[in-house]
C-alpha cells in the first residue's frame, strides 16, 4: 500500500473515531466541569440534611452533567424518593433532575426506619 492510501485510510479512521467520541454526552468546558462539581456537592450536602434513616447520601449516587443532576440508587419508600428528588431540584444551578431510583422496602421485616421517620416528618 502506498503512502497516499495509508494517509487517506488513517484520515478516514480518525474522522470516524472523532465522530464516535462526540456522540456521547456533550463536551464541557473547564468552567462547566467546576460548576457541575459544585452542584453535586450542594446536592449531597442537602441530602445529608434529610432527617431520614438510613441517610440518603449513604445509598444514592449523585452526579451532574451540564446542570442536570443524575440520581441513581435504591430507597426504602416513595416518600423518601420524592423527598430526594425535591431536594435535588431545590439546589441553585440545577436545570433538571434525571433519576433512576428504585424502591425496595427493607428486607426482613416491614416498616423500615425510613418509613417510620417519614411518618414523623409529615
């Protein structure tokens, strides 16, 4: 294979790889990364203030991308799920909350601690 063909092949390959990389999440500037990190810290701090046991920050993963907070994890009941989402939305700079929170009541006995605490909070 001559040098011209090799260069064209590499050029096409680099373009294809570049397009593939850019198809994921939008790229962020350093300022956006810093802003997202701050939002994530604020959401985690809010979750630490929730008077539920076990604390939500112990069983939820919080990430932020371009102002969109992503919540993933498991909670004990619908009340806790709703409270966590509400708190995340209340943080300054949050544009949207995307959640993947499953509800799994505590195994081995009904009415877990979070449910009992939720009744007190209401």
